[in-house]
C-alpha cells in the first residue's frame, strides 16, 4: 500500500488536449456504475483535471455522492434535454474538489423517456447541449463522465451518442459476462447508425475479492476476451467505498488512504495515461 501511494504521489498525470467524453454503461444493475463514475471523476479532479459528471439516472445517486443539490424543484439535466436549458446555467460545482462539476438528475428524469419519444432529434439532445457547452466554456474541461440508468432506453442512447468512449464496469461475480454481448451489440448498432466515433475503450473490474477462486476466474476470463480494454487495476470489495455516498462524498475524499480509494486513483491514472498522445 505504501509503495503504491508513493508511486501515485510522484506521478504527474497527462491532461488530454481535447475533452474525453465517457459513458459508463452496463445493462446489468449493481455492478458499480455510479460508484465508478463518481470515484473516477473525483480521482481525475484530484490529479488536476477539470471534470464534469452528467447524472442521467433518475435516482440521482451520482448527484448525492458528489454532494450537489438535486431535489425535485432543482433545475437539472431533465431541463437541458427536454426544455433546451443551457447546460452552463444548470451545472453545479461539487464541494469535493475545486475542478469537479456535476449536472444533477432529479426524479423528473423518470418521465423523460416518454417525453423524448415525440421530440425532434431525440437521440441527439444531450450531445447538442454538451457540444455547445464545451465549445463555449471559458475554461476547458478535460473529462466528461456520463452515468447511465441500468437499461437501454432513450436516456442511455442519448449518453452513447454524446460520448466518444464507453467505460464498462464488470463485477467479478458469476453473472458478470451475462448480457455483456448484448450490450456490445447495442453499442455497435449505435456506432453504425448514430455515432461513428463511439468505441469501447475501457473495461474496469469491480467488486473484486481476491480470496475467492471465482473472482480470479472471472477476471482471467474478461482479460482473455478483452486484453486491450481491461485496466490492470482491480477495484476491491470495500466497506469504505459503500459508506462514502451516505456522507455525500466519494471515497477519494472520504477515506483517501483506504484500499478502495487507492484503487480508483490507480484506475484514473491508467485512463489518463492511455488517452495521452504517444
């Protein structure tokens, strides 16, 4: 642990020359999508990057974990997508880190799936708003990370169209690969018809328990199928990671010295290095 901390402390992470837009997606629930979104965003912001988290899940868990207001009367991502509210007027600064921002979600987002059906360019609404915001932002953003609901509806399609990269968290448990081929097929369809720039760039293994043979088998199997995409870093099962959102924090600020925090910092460093120009 001490050696890992020392390596991270002595490393300056490269910043991308253009914003990297990630969608964190997996149709399976409970794999750590929101946890991964929040903690990677916090880890990247801690390393000096300007990061925007877009919460597209009606439950608003990412907004809660980043300590931003998202009561039902809060202006939110719903207003951006449905009512064409400028994104610059809606984003909030997270108290976590100086360079960490969040576009919050409210319960109104639950009805957005139905309302989107009748709108013009319904799959492009988030991308149009995001591109405009990034073009007009006085200070450049280095990363945008979109947290999706665990389903393939119009909200998730909006996230895929807005992103350039997909990050898939996979839990190291028995059903890990179930539904993954379906998800990859859906991503290919969106790439073919709506967003040719979309690519699955990153797979992160979460909820890893080194004491079980099953976790090691799942990790080995995923690495065999996706050798280039899987990060070397494994996110362990951790009580600290689970506790942090109840305090309105990421584990990065809640317990910086915990194994979970260290693992997310290492994963963020890998992502930053992979995106750096050769």
